C-alpha cells in the first residue's frame, strides 16, 4: 500500500519527447459523470485525444460521441479494445462492470483509470492491481475529494506535524440523494454496486482517512437501512437492497482511532445537496474542516499554547488558478484546467510519473470496505488482515 506519503502530482511538464505526443484514450461510459467530469478535462489537455467511446445503448452512445466529437463509438467491449491505436482507457461505468472490463484492458497492456470502487470484492480488486503491476502500466482510482484545495492543505498540515502525533479523527458525510425510495436506484442494488452508502460515499472518506493517518488495521461497522426501497429492479427481478447509512469505527497502524459516518438520507439544503465535516486531533493540536458545497471551504485549527481556534487560510500556492467564490467553480476549475484526476493520469503517462491513488490503493480501500461489510454481518471487530487470507 502506497497512500500515506506523497501529494498529488500537478505539473504538466513538456519536453522534446512529449510536446508533440498525443495519448489516445478509449472511454467506457456515457453518464452525466462522464459529461461533467471527464470529457471536459480531457478535451482541455493538450496531449489527450479521446478516439473511442463504448456504451450499452447504441443511440445514447452515438449521441455522446457526436457531442464530444469522438470519431469511433461501440457497444461491444472487445470490439473497442481491438483498436490497436489505444494507449489508455478510462472506465466510468456502474461498479459491477469494472472488473470484467478492467481485466480485459489490463490484458491488452493499456494504462487504466477506473472509477471507485475498483471492483465489487477485494479478491477482484487485488487481481486487477496484481495484473497491472505485472503489465507495468499506469493506474488510477480517483477518489475525487482528495484533490480539493482544502483536503490537500489538511494533508500538508498533518504531514508537517500541526496536530503532532495523531490521536483520532471524525469524518461525516451528509447527503440526501437516497431520501426518496420511490424508484429503483442501482446505487442501492448490491448486485450492481457491491454495497450502498458504504461503497459509494464512505469509500471517499476511507481513502482520505488512510491518506491523512496511514493504514487502517481494524474496523467495526454498522450499516443502516432507513428508507424502504422497491423490492424489484426495472426488469422485475428481486435484488438485495444496499445500505443508505454507515458508521465505521477505525483503528490505524499508528495507534490512532477514527469514526466515519456517512448518510444518503440527510436533508442538506445546498446546491450539491451535501456537506462534509471533519476533525483531527493529536498531541499538539486540532484541525477542523467544513465544506458546505456552496460557498464555504473552511480549514481552522488550534495548537497548544498558541491561543484559541482560528481560521487557517489555504495558501495561494495550493489554490492555484481555481476560483474560490463557490465550491462548484472550484470543482470545475480544478479538474478541467489543472493536472488533477483525468488530466494527471494523462500527464503521468506522458512523463512516466507515479500516480496516487493507484490500483494498490484502490484495492486496499476495497479490503477495508469488505472488512466493514463482514463486521456488520458478524457484529464484531474485524482486523483488516482477516480479509483475503
């Protein structure tokens, strides 16, 4: 596992070998997430060219290709991967397809970015990480919130001993997309998603927790099912309904403790319908983080002997060229204009740079998720070492 040390690479470095080179990308997925997050960023990277798109629905995939001027479109995975010109692939599809598509991509020896969670099980994720290592390709699992300016500043403060020896963290993710149970939502279908709120949103904070405090060695988890949901999917098939809330108690290798609480059924009246709340305590001080997904992106802290809690402005060097007036503007500028996430993936291929988070990181997060599911089922503390052994 490699997640506790380095910060995200930002720089697009051009030299004589890369300034005229294009990385040809094949893309799986035609969702709103592809439209909003990936294609705008890739189109603005001077060395990225999306040349093929694959989706399940022919009409939708064709329209997506036309909208983004992608020359080739497919509804068959093998046909797209038969394109010998591809150098890299991005998978932004429902969770249950990540492993099958990803293994085919890796067998082709292509660089691969795959949305989280990496797979449905730790065994699958481990296989993907192992094959990627054998093939020597670049991989990425983009846990989006770790790229935000406030998150990177907190990482810097913790790494430079602002709180000293870590004692405990508390992280809360409140959102409301699961408040209505009137219609089927694949994110609460464990056959398609693997789990509910745990894999969908807690995975983000599990990654952040390990990024900040280091490896997790044990977990106790309680999953909640607050809203009644349809018992049949749109095809009339019964399915296992996933959790809409989760609470995890964590132990880290360094002895620190943590609590992560996530919910999809909270009422949060902000443009994104969500809020994030975090506290980090150590023997030298405390850090607080709050983001309302409207206009507030706040880091504050207090160190022993330095007076009461005060706001800690994020330095300009971390903000870079992104707008700060609204979180939505920050989000758009960060990923479309800078080398984070998809753009970082392309630049790392060009410059042979390491990437974090990669498939080893993604597999570890999947291991923690599996430990949490096991803990909920067995109602006991689970050591991470119990999973996959």
